C-alpha cells in the first residue's frame, strides 16, 4: 500500500510542476517569446517521461493484485487511513490534470494563431495567392501572382 501511495505522491508533484511550466509557457506564448517557450517545452519532456514511468509502476502494482483500474482496486480494500490518503491523492491529481488540460488547450490555440500569422506573412512576402479555396473563379486556379510558388528553391 505504501508503494502505491508513494507513486501517486510523486505523480502529483510532477503534474503540479508540469502545470506550473505550462502556465509559464502560456505567458511566453502571449508575449511571443518563442525561445523561452521552446525551453519550457524542453523542460516538460523529462517530466512527462517520469510521469509515464510512474504510471507503468502503478499499472504493475495493480496487475500484481489482479486489477486493471485503481478505483476498482480501491473500492475493494477496507477503510483505513491509507485508503483516505489514496482518495485524497487521486482527487487532487484529477483537479491538477483538469487544469493542465485547460492550460494546454489554451496553449494550442496560441500556437495555432502564431502559425496562421506566420503563414499569412509568408504568403504576403512571396506574393502567393491563397489558392482555390479563397480565390475567385478567374484567378487562374490559385496560381502565384508573380509566377512562382511558395518555398520555390529558385527564389
């Protein structure tokens, strides 16, 4: 029982750290500081790997007890102080993961917006028309305005 409590504690700590980094990354994305945002993303990667290894330890623990789900296993054990600690850790982890999901969704929106802005600027600089989807019927099928294609090696 102490093993699973320790695994959940470590997961909770790492998830909170990941949430802090994701929130810091959002601030950098808003400021359009790509270098710092990239560094924060690189910092997140080993944390996610550690969370994954802890998840594998948790699965191994549950498999050794013949269970596939932590909540199912928890419902079968008798009430004890350890069970209360496990319940608390699980609930805290759910809250942190929900918040992390919201922050990551917002970060994805910022990244998509930045990508669209970059694409727009490249199209303006290369004088490339948007293509058939956005063009008029007489625009020659979305061909480039100056007879060259975006990312043409001869440009």
